[in-house]
């Protein structure tokens, strides 16, 4: 704690295509009586350039490597990932499909499975435990794409602590007293919560300049690039999504797919054509009712009629996949191709299943380093 007391803190905010860092002092340091002066320093930072946004945007990427908390950060991440794996196993044991995507290959496999199911004729006497089924007569395919707006920077730390602690406490209560499972669940909570609270309150990042390391404390949101940030975000989003998906399954709304890769969401429904508007309104309300710090926007959709004329022009993009919805007279078949997010540029993450030859443009949307001037406050 003494090490942290004198570290300056920085509130990092996006301002258009540039980065503005507003300095302020750690509240733990107490009153400042000594004179200080302002200096300009040339800092080397990392950002992600979002070329497919209009106007083009950027996202800060902080560095959390080689600091005193790296081991603790990795431990927290592994424990949270283990909880996610247990949630995944329990969800799939109920016959449902876990909605967290690993990569593009995973998504393409799910689309192939949908095509196989939709190619069959609907049988009212058949059971469809996962919810996936061929369309009923008169139904249309509603495809929805959504985005979690600035997920890492907008996540409230108070919300993160509350929702994860509530989840861990419910795991303790679900086990019989004094059983091995009860003791294990309690021990996991006793480790994760203090560790997570400490790391969230003392996120140490550094910026290199002139071969020196200057350390800062981040105060808001989750650090983009932090080793535990993805695990926290995925678990928090899943705990919200779980309630909605259970509701949709219970009501048999015709949900065929709900998948999320980090902050990108893909949803597919079979729905009677006269109920499409009410469905879209319901989806928008459900996705934006979780917490004030989770904003799902934009939300776009397409509607495809199995009885419509064969038209490959109805399409939607998700990750680096372009989906075309082809009417077959009884159902819809999804055909895929590479998604171009900007004219002349390929947007293909390195983790995707696409050939290396189409990933040449990824430098445009991957992390790059830029120089920027920031205010730096120091003692005289």
C-alpha cells in the first residue's frame, strides 16, 4: 500500500481519434502542500484503431506486464475461467448451447449445425430441447446483431464486485452445510473477492519513455489488455445473459441462436411475421435492462422469409463473417463469405479460421503504437 500512495493517477478518456489523459492525484496521498509544475512529455502508448467506425475511433490498450501484480492477475484469471467452465458444463447438461464464442471457427460450426436442423421439416410431435428447430409455417427468420458499447471502459467496478460476489455467494448457499462442495465454494469466494477487489483498486500500468518506466494507477473501468479483464467481462455478461436465455427458453419464443464474442452479439429467431416488431422491441428492452453501465447499442436486424424469392442480397455481418440468407421455399439456408468492413480492407482477426492470405490487413484494426503528448505533473 505504501508503494501506491505516491503514484499519480490518470483518467484516460477517448476524444475523437486522439487520446487525452487528465492527471489527478491518488486520493490516498492526502493533502499536497509542496509546489509543483507542469511539463509536457512525449509518451509511447498503444491503441487499437477502429477503422470500420465512422468516424474512425481508437481504444486505449494499457500494459500490465512485468509488474508486481502479474502473478496475482493470472491467478484471478484462471480461477474465473474455471468458474466459466463449470457454468458451461452445467448449462450444456440442461441441453442448452453455451453462448460464449471462442473464435470465428466456432461460429461457423454453429451456422453449419443450424443449416442441418433447418433443412428438415418441422414436426410438432418432435422434441427440440436446445430450442433449435425448423421453421413453422408462416414464420420468418429474424437476425439481430448488437454491440456492447465500450464494454471495458464502461464497466462499473462496483457493479463487477456486486454481481460476481452475488454469484459466488449463491454457489455457497446451493451446497449442503459442512460438505466438501460447500467448503470448496466458500474457499473459492474467500480467495476471489479480496483478490479481485484489490486488483481493481490498484491496477498498475506503465508507459515507456526514454527507456524509463513511469507507473500510473487506473481508476475507471476494466483495463483493455489486462490479463484478468476478459475473464471478468465474460463472466459478468454471462450472468446477465443467463437470465434472459432461460426466460426465452421457458417462453419458447423461437430463439435459434444467441452468441457473443467479447462485445459482439449475434441472435437468430424464428418468429411469426406479424410479431416481428414486438420481438425486436422485447430484445432491445431485455438487452438494455441489465445495468446502467452495460449499454447494448447499436442493434440492427434483417428479416428473411423462407417463401420469398431467391435473393442473396439479404445479408448481415458478424466478426469477419458475411452471412447471406437464402430462401429455400421451406426454410432458410445460411451461406458465408469473408466480411469486408471497409472498401479495400480485410478485417480478419488472427484468431479467426480464415487463411493467412486474407489476414494481411489486420494491422489496420490491431494494436499499434503511437506517440502522443500528455500533461505530466511533477515536483519542483
